[in-house]
């Protein structure tokens, strides 16, 4: 019992490093921290408790797939968060089952390698995290050549964010509107909005 408790605590620490120190400090989002931590803890306990039970390969893979395709309400989990979800699940399975057949040092090295890879990819290679939205814009006169800075400034005031990049799409001169893809630094909360609200 003491051994399971120690391994469970070690798994929580490993999950905390991934979720809080690497993911949440960069993404500035707290809504997935609870999900990642609870999924990691539950998968660890489930795998550890069932480690002595005879299970066929199909059942084990099916169980892993169920956690891998989690969706909440009708909104899909964003691809970046889905990657972290898969990562904490993989670490929980490794931390639960690997100590039964290999040295704890090897398991620790495996965790450190995952921390290092996540840190390098998150902080050093993919340092730019931009939220992209499509905006229907009504001041088509600002689309003229030479007025790009004025257009970016007006877009920034309207969306309340500093525009980092923009791409002009379809322009409807009859309705005097244009579809513009705007990218800015910030948090994307669109997955929390029910598209049927207000309809």
C-alpha cells in the first residue's frame, strides 16, 4: 500500500511539472489543469489496480482509446490540449505499469525525457501562440493600398487585442464587407461558447 501511495505521489508530481510548469505557465489557461490532473490520477490508479488482472490486448487498447478521444459536451478538445491529454495519459500508464517490470531509475529517466521534450517544443521551438479569428469587417475603404497600418489599428480597437497578423479573404463590395482572418496573442475561449446560445 505504501509503495502504491509513493508511486501515485510521484505520478502527480510528474503530471504537475507537465501541466503547471510547462503547459499552464505558457498557455495561461486554468480550465484544463483540473482535467489533466484528474485524468492522470484516475488512469494511474486504474492501471495499477488492474495490473494483476488478466486482460486481453483488445480490452487494454480499447480502454486507452476511450480516454484518448474524450470530448466535453458537443465541443471537441483543441488539438494542443488533446496532445497534452494524451501525454498525461501516457505518463500515467508508464508510471503505473513500468515499475512492475523495470528499475525505478529507468522510469524516472522516461519521465524526465518527456518533460524535456515538452519544454523544448513549448518554449524554444514553438514560442508563438496566436489565436486566429475570422472577422466580418465593414470598413472596406481601409482595404486600399497604403492604409494597412490604419486597418490593423482599427481591427485592434474593435476586437480589443493587438493584431499580430491579418489576412484579407472574401470582399463583398455590394454589402461593403470583407472577411478578414485576424491573429493575436491571447486566450481562445470560443470552445466554451455554445453556438446555440442566443438563438
